[in-house]
């Protein structure tokens, strides 16, 4: 008999995880999940507040006899990244996530799973529902729009929270406790779309780069993964130089915080070099598959005939775009000099899109050093300005400076060693956690971040390890039980 998620232990946690999967919650469209949380608070007669940013705060009194313990915040974000395979007819604003068990993991059918951070929501609700667990006063902070701008954390009022200890439940490697994170910002380049009539002497083709793993633009940036924008542009740049191809449309990548998995372009090839072009396409396909053979076993390069377009990019625009995309850095820029094997600074060439008379290129930069973050953002901006694009840069968000003397860190490490008889890793993460912003708004907040193992976040390959959820749960409830007195 096929195992069902609702039969997994601890039952309340998995029950709430399944419920959360049924509620559509893409970033900036969190109204339904926020209403679900408010109804939960009302049903259990907990104090429930929705702030001006849309964040939901629920307060639960201490269990009997534990009123003297220091209050604790359980924090998770309620939005999810909506990424799906092209052939999956899923509407993230309306359709539930179809989760299933496979070989010790939870996955979704052709879409992101939303365990980032649905599992944090589920664990919090299971604790709030329980009448048996031992804990002091609790605050559950559910923030909106973490994935696309951290606007929920940005919008926190400095008088909303009363606790001074925060457990962020948004990390993705069981056995690792995070005490710091990178800050980030976005740099967006816009070219004015200029077209000209397509010549009848050109043969139309559609190019596709598919099958890449994608992943988180921070946590996965140092893993040697392929970038569909870079791979597609590299082919187009060379084919322009060698065969004089013309581009009709280009569409690669998707979300600014995900490494691009797919890229497509409709192009026109001079008929007199059509055979040589097809031969080169096969050569290029073999070349990039060989280059990425250890990290991207699913990489596919496709070339097929397509309907003839009426328009193509003006030649100067095409050259400027391709040169800028080629020159734009992507990946790890600098490793940390202080933390072993830790990415300090990186940049992600996330997407290139054509719409409404524009070609828009989206990039994101991260660093645990504020000045280095600004430097790589300015580097990216200068590349596109040289190519004639207009560039806008976001104000970004701050990093979270590690505190190795943290009291809640000490407690968390001791709980982990006691429960599992092994030492956890204490790390900083090359990704944006809301702890950086929360710490800026609430100076002195004592924070750690941890969670179960999630692989492939921000891609349809996202999966949640069942065994790690069990350990995550027992660690969380043991920490709450051992919080010191006020």
C-alpha cells in the first residue's frame, strides 16, 4: 500500500503541512494563507493581529506552570516560490500543490513544493494547537513576501513583537544552525525594444535550453550549476558572429532569486549557411553537455523549425543585448576570508524577458559584506549601461552579523547534542534570511535559524526529507521546553 503523508509522524505537523499545501500562496498573493492563519487563531481563541504590511502575529499563553519562562518568537514566511515545468498546467494563484511521497522524500507533481517555508508554518501551528507540549509564552510571526522582496520583514513595526528570542524556521539543512546571513539587492536593466521587418531570405528556428536543475540563487550559487540565460546567450552570441543570425524573441529564466533553468529564443538563419548552422548547433549541444556533465545530467539543447516571425530585433540592439549578457558576471565573486568554504559575494543573472516594448534583464546580488554587495551591484550595472540600457537598483536588505556568544545558540546546540548525540554545524548562510531585517528593527534580538533538509528549493525539483522533519520537530520542542526563566 502506498504510504500517505497524513499517516506520517508527528501527525499534527504533517496534517498542517498538507493543509498549507492546499492554500495558494505565491509571493505577493498571500491573502488566502493569511486568512487561513487568522481563522486558525480565531478558532483556538488566540490573540491574532494583522499588521499594515500584511504579516500575521498569533500569541499563545504559556503552558500551565511555565509562565515564568522567557517569551519566544517562532518565525516563518507564508509565501512560496511558484516555479513549474513548462508542460505542467498549474496556476499558483488558484491550484493546490500536489504533494506525494517518494523514496523518503516529499515532492510535488511538476511544481515547487513550498516546503520553503510551509514546513515552518506547519510546525508552528502544530505547537500552537497542542495542549500537551511544554513551553513559555509564544509569539508566531508569519511574514509575507519573503521570496521577492522581504517586504513583510521590512514593514514590521518596532512595537509589534514583545519577545527577545527568535527561532527562524526557514533553513534547509538539518544538522546546521545558522547565526548569520548575506544581505542582497537587485539590479534590473531595461532596453528599449526596437524591431525591424524579418527578411524572407532567413530560415526560422526555435532554440531551447532545458533540463537544468536551477535552484536557490544564494544557497546553490556555488554548486557549479548551469545558467540557462548564460548558455542560451553564449550560443546566440557565437551564432551571430559565425552565421549572422537574427533574433526574433528571447525568453530565459524566471524569478530573480532562482538560477535560470530554461531559456528559449526564436531566431532567423541565412538560408545559405543553414546546414553549417545546424551542424554547429549539434557541436554546441555536445560541448556544453560535456562541460556540465558532473552537475547537469538532465541538460537538453533543442533546435527545431518554427513559424516565420514578421519582426526581428534591430541589429544594434541585438548586438548590445548579447554583448551585455555575455559580459555580465554570474556566480561566485569572492569566498569568505573568515569562514571556511563560505561564499561571501555572488551575483545571479536571473532572467531576460521581452514585453510591452521593452527587454528586461533581472539580476540579484548578495554579500555578507555590505561594501562588497554594492561593488558587485555597481559592476553589473556598469555592464548594462555601457550597452545602452537603463538600470535600476533596489535599496536591498541588510545581512545578519553572527553572534557566537548568543544564549539561544548555546541552548540550541546543547539540545541538538543531547537529542542526537552529535555536534551540529554552526554556520552563516549565503542567502537572505529575515533575521537581518528583524535584527535591524529589534536591536538585541537573540536569534538562530534551523530547519529540516530541503533540496532543490525554488525549482520543481524541490523535495523535503521526511526523516529530517522528525529531528527538526524534536529539536524545536526541546528548545522551547528548556528556555530559561525571565
